[in-house]
């Protein structure tokens, strides 16, 4: 009999490297040697104080455990990439937290970021799946094919995804829209794990089993220990 794998899905980090370190410690203690998979839901950079260290931590995790660590792209990673190739996109990214990211890498523009970092970001997928769930940064358009094939929707959508109680065939685990009450938003067909860590709330991981779509519990690390 194969042992169950616990999946930990982690919401938007936004440069909160200290919270990430603490949450990873909580996850390892919770897993207690059991098989586990980590799925990060995107938005690793911008707004918070240490995007560079967040990226370093995630890349190191993937290098050590390439089969057990999944990092998805978020809309803030896409904004960074667009700032390198689309006129006017740099100002938009900088205004939306890119300035803090540049400061954390100690560079004055995105073109000064290392090729290794940019290559890693550009290669991030927009979707992960297992038998019970879809993992995506923002969500899907309800009337689309399943899963929504449009990368823009996967990275950016809010409505009508958030307001429609739509069954996508598997439970959808996402972030992107911060919850002002500080806890995850748990619905019948989806779970939002963006608990607004960069706004002074907790960084949250959902704990998922092989046997059901919704989370079996949550691990939360508050901004103030």
C-alpha cells in the first residue's frame, strides 16, 4: 500500500521572506517525515521587503526536490516579465510593488536582474493539477473549457470566478485576491489561500489529502509572532 502524500498549497507571499521561512518550518513539523508536496500559488515578489530572498528560497527548494515542489506563476511575476518587453509596462509594475522588488535585488531596473532569476520566472507554469484539485494563481472563467486555457484568466481573473458557485470538476485552489479578514476563503468548489500576508495578516498553507478536494486543515503564520 502506497503512503498518502500530503499536499501543502501556499498563498501569496509578496516578498515576506521571514513569514515564508516560518511557514516552511511549520510545514516540516506538521508533515513529520511523511511524504509531502509543496505547491506555491504565485505572487512571490512585489510590495513586501525581501522578494530576492523569497525567490532564492523557492529556487533552492526546487533544486533540492524537483518532483515535490511546484511553483506557479502569479500576475506579479507576469508584470515583471512584461516590464522588460512592453512599452509603458515598467511604470505599471513599479507602481504595483516592483520598486520594492528592485530594491531587494539591489538593482535599478529589471534588465539588471540575473538571467538565472529571469529564466526561472519565465518558465513558471500557470497550472498544476492532481486527482482532486486544480491549482492556479487567480482562477478560471466559469463558462470556459476546463481547465480554462487562457493564461490571462489564470493569472488575473476575479469576476465572475469569485461570485459564481461553479463546479470545475475538481476543487480549485487559488490565491490572488487578498482576504481582508485574515483567513482563507473556503467555498464548496474553491479555496482562496491569499490571506493578505503583505498587508499585515497571516501567510497561510492549505493542507490537502488524497481523499478529498477541500483542505483538511490550514497552517497560518501571523505577521506578528
